[in-house]
C-alpha cells in the first residue's frame, strides 16, 4: 500500500483530503475509530458535575499565566535551578536542537530513547540528531510504529490512529521480525515491548516532553499511558525534558484542575496511567529542561490568537472534528493537525499552511469540547482574514468575493441577477450545468429554480392583503426602506 | 411591535416558500412583519472566505435598513450568528449597532424567547429527523450541544415542534454532527463536505426519517442536493414550513424528482 504523504500536499488540504476520502471504507473506519473516543470523552466529562466549571477555571488559569508569562518563567527557572536542574532557553527550533545535541555530545551519547513530545516533532529533532549520528528511538508504541514506517504521527495523542492492526503487523514483520501476516494485537504489542526493552536498557540519555511545569515548585509533570517516559529516564543518568514556554502553571494546586481535564478530554480516561512528577535530578544524575519559544511569543502578542497558547495537547478537537475524522491527520501536513494545528501551524508558517484555516466547516464542535476553552472555530475564521490580508488566498476567490460583494451591495442588481439565474438555469442542457467546473454538482443537485423570488411573492401578497381591506395595513408595520 | 423580516439572500431567490412560511408563522402569533426590500445578504460568504473588506458594505447596509425596527427576525441561525458574533469589527462600540444586535433574533428563538410561545398546535403525522444546524446550536444556543455538560438549555426548535399531533422524532446516533455545508467549504473541500453530508443522511436513514427538517436552509440545500441526486424519497422542509402547516412533498407523490 502507499503511505499517506508526510509532506503538505502541493495543492494543500483539499487535495490530500480528496485522496483520503477516495478510500471510503478506510475513511469511514477512521471516522468511527475517532468518534468512539469522542463518545468516551463525553461519558467521562458527564461523570463530573463540575465539568464546565473546571473548563472555566482552566481557561482562567491559562489566561492569567500567559498574561504574566515572563514572571512565571523566571520563578520557574529559579526554583528549578535551586533543585539542581540545568535550565536552557531556546528562541527557536534550531537553537533547541543545537542545545539538545550539545548536551548529548557532552556526554558522548549515541543512543537516545524519547517519550512523546510534540515539541520535538515541531522542532524536527529526530532527523537532526540522526544526521549527527545519534540513534533516537521513540518509545511510545504508536510513535514507534510510525517511526519505523518513516511517517510523522497523524494525531498528537494517538500517533498511529490512521493504521489498522494489519498495517502494524506488516510493519513489525519488516522491522521487528514478527511472523508475516500476524496481526494479533497482543502478539504485536509483546513484540514491540521486547524490542523497546532492549532500547531502554541500551540508552545513554532519555528525552521526554513536558505536560505541565509548575512555577512555584520548579517541578515538571509528564503524563503517559505506557510508562515509557519513566522507563526512559530511569536508567540513563541524563534526562532532557523539552517544553514549550506555554506549558507553565503558577501553582501545584492548579495541577488538580488540569490533570482532571487532560485524560478525560484526550481518551475518556479519568487519569493517565502514569502522571510522573520530576523535582530536580536524581542524586548523581542530570536533569536538563529546554524551554522553547519558537514563535510562541509572537502568538502571545496577538489579541486574536493568544488563547491558542492555552492548548494542553489533549487532541479532543481532533477527535470531534468532522473534517479531521474524514481526512486523516496527514492531510494537514503539519506537526499538529486538526483544529488547533490549523491555527498554530499557519501562525508559524502562513505560506506553507495557508489551506488549513479553510479545512473547516466552522461547526464549532472543537470550541465546545476544548478543555481550556480556546475559541477554535472563531480563531480559524479570524485566520482566514489574516491570510486574505497577507494576499495568501487564491486570486479566483478574491475576485469572486469582490464580484459577489458588488452584486449584493446593489439591491436592483441582486434582484435582476437572481431573476436571470432562475430563468436561465432550468433551460440549460444538463451538461452545461453539471460539468468539471461545478464542484457543487459533482455529487449534489443544485436547488430547484423557483419562478418567483420571495421579494416578488411578497410584493404580490402585500398588494392582495392591503387591497380588500385598506384598514388592515394600519396593523402591519411601515417599512423602513 | 414593529418587526423587520431579515431573509437570507439564497432563501429569497431559491426557497421563497421558506420566507413566506416565516411570514405566516409570525402572523399566526399576531406579528405582522415587514420585509424591507433594500436588503440582500448578511455578508457571510465573503467573511467566511476571509474577505472581510467585502463584507463591510453589507454590514453597514444591515444597520441602515434594520435599525428602525423593534425586532429583526430571520429564519436562519447562521445569518443571525453572523450579525451577533461577526459584525463587531465593523461597528466597534457603536451603540446603534449594539442595540440592533440585541433585537435581532432567529425565528425559533424569537417565538420562544420574545413571544414566549411554548409549543405550536397543529398536526404533522410524520417521522421527523431534526438536523441541528451548527450555528443555531453552538453559536445561538438554540439547544444543548452534546459537547457541553450543562444540559440546562431546552431545545427551542424541538420544543416548538413537539406538540404537533402525530409528530415523531427519529433517534440519531450522532444527534448534532455537522452536515458539511460550511458555505464555501462545500465547494473548496467538496470530498469531505459530501462525505459528511452522506454520513448525516445515512444516520437519518437508519433512524427512519421521512421528513428532514432544520432551522437553517443552507444545511438542507446541501443535504437535499445529495438526496435528489440519489433519488431518495425523503422530504426536506425548513422548520418554518412545518410550523406554518405545510405538507411534506415526497418525490414519490410528485412522480419523480423535479429539476
């Protein structure tokens, strides 16, 4: 089988989505798999009477933290350093990768195990380290599967959700020597476990992401379901934790709000299986925390998009998104796909990701599932305006909207234009209406063309109502027009 | 009470009976609404394409045309949402607009919240599938969306229909998933848009829907387009048409599809 492209399709999201939808049984299977998780999320959220209060609280804490970010970053750095953590600051992805490589080279490390970190995906750390002769093994099962297949993750929480067990069986048969054709999940998981144990034991350094960093303690929290972050940092003497600067929370007590929201929103679990708190290095070991900006300060400066920094990477917006479910994560061509990715990615690289804010029907479901109340669909709409201002929307669209506005701004032209359309359309031979130019008509009929518009019928009706009883009009209102 | 009718552009031109049904429903409850003929469109197609500059003249026209009315009523949650949530950038802190915004209502919302109508008497002995149009549901809160856990808000659209004699609501597996219309999305992302529409229709089919209804004709235009292409015998009606006492038009009774 051919693998979904890792690179953004040259024609953007619509073309990639088209290819995904073309395999209809698979697209439906993908939709159902994610909808199942959305339903689990609904049940988990409904089990807490205070769910909506928690969302409000989380949004407030995040708004406060982002507003006072410099203060909390300094507080966090001081407290972390007090516990012996080495704190590094990276302005962008390049600097982040250089810092990580520097630490690895300093320890002569050749083998690295890494738990899930969307930040390191965003910075493309793996290929960078591999270029420098370092083996990086993703230890999250889903991530390991896509890594073996040389694909990017298609979802931030469920990296291999686009794959069926048969695909995993084929991948493992090729790379891990499992029996060809075997697709029993238990068998495959055990094979992966054996394979990963060898990697854990041999690792020189463990890299993890960070789910939350607490300013008042200097501690970090890493959440996983597989315990792979803990295993990865338990044996090596060096632990590198990579985090975006927006991961901060002011107080340890705030964790109570976020930990309750995270797993319920992500997978419908009450809590992630492992929620590990790291407060400084173990005796004789090193803990490095790399704090990365990579465009976050610019987003923070924007009144329109600041709230997108609330994101705790739960993936709920992807699971609920009717477009994501039917087009697959790879169709977005960005590290973070789905609704939140369609804001974050074009915010960093507008030209490359200009089709993403339009890969949305503006249904608003993402906004209502978001545990930190990011107004995702409003931000997507606002982003379309940003792209128009940057001249990044197609000329055809700009011209047609100008024309439409010209017609709609002139009532007579609108009325006459409508009349002509309704008169002409039914008289045209079918091939002139339904052809390659008409995307609407590929699978849908156009609406029937009625002989009269409402404004024509209304004028007749008004005339009729007023005629037999002139007094009746005194009850109705006089028009402002 | 001076009420201005705000009719979506495509309803005016393509679905005149939906607008006429709106007039009749309002008259049934003693409201004689006026249709100011200078109106055309709320500007949403341009705004949703990012071309907000092209929306401005229409937003300004809306203010000019409707500010003399006590209430503005529109049989579309989407167009009302446009006015309520997306005109801000054209009328920043404009008190005339703020006042008009507060008086602009979607039809079902107006009936329930302003006229305080609890339900509508009449007869509609059909299996009705209610499509929850997203903008009405999630922007105007016409009902409780499945995502939110504070289920306090009643469903205004359903409530108005519920007391009609013989009406039976079909039970959907996904009660409020988007139909995939989404304005220019329907064309720009044709494949996903149509798959979303097909999936909604499949859900209605398994539930046994005979009459498909919604408070937004745009969703129904998309779904009806799919139904007619496939020759499926499901009647499509705007909520206003049911409330005005219209009978469903089944393709089988008309003797085939019209085009």
